[in-house]
């Protein structure tokens, strides 16, 4: 088993506890993973404000670069999005629910504007759908009517039972 001494903590550890570094003569970093992680955390804590300022300063440029890249690589971006949503279904669904809840009014306005601007296309789609799915629609309508009829018969029966219960009954024996 190969070992190496960390230049930070001074401990001799197996090489598996050091990250790889192709520029190093032995192929590993000089600090162990634990020391490197601690130094990295400390650095990020100390430079948090500078990093935030940097990201704020270049926010628009990064957004423009992202938009340009996605425009130039539409297929790759779409494939990535599909793969990501497939691999993170629950998180994506949670995000969608939260987004839809928080933007309910905006989505309603956009939907209304779309419907107003695309009346003919929507009507044509509806006609085409009804024509292509006649049998399924007819079966659905029959099922709904049966359920309505059953519910109505049930309501009538309940009304009859209630009416019968309200009729006074002679509990004394009748003499013959």
C-alpha cells in the first residue's frame, strides 16, 4: 500500500486519502482530502462577499452567454433538460408545483392571451380531436349518463325511505 505525508497536517496516510493531481510528480495533491476541504471551506467563508460581488457584476453577461449557448446548441440543451428532469423527477415536480402556485395569476393572464390570439387553431384542434376520438367520447358520455341515472335513483330511494320513516305508525294492536 502506497502512503504519502500531508504537507498541512503532517500525517502519513494512504494515497487514497489524497486527491489526484496530474501536474504533481507522484500524481497526488500535497494536502490530504480532509485538509484540502477545510482550507477550501475557510477560503470560501473569507471571500464570500467578493464572490457575491463578482457574480452580481457579471450576472447579465453570464445570462447572455447562457442564452446564446442554448440558442446555438438547442438540441443538446433540450436533451440535457430531458435527461435532468428524468433523473430528478421528484425535485422537478416539486419545483413545478411551487412555481405554478407562486405564479398563478401570471400564468392565467398568459393562458388567456394565448387563447385570445389562437382561437382558430384551438377550435381546429378541438374539432380534429373530437373527430379522431368519437368512440372514446361516446363511451365516456354513456358512462357519465349511467352514473347520473344511478345517482338520481339513489337520491329518489333515499327520499322515499325518509318519507316512509316520517309516516306515523299505529303501534297498538288492532282488534278484530
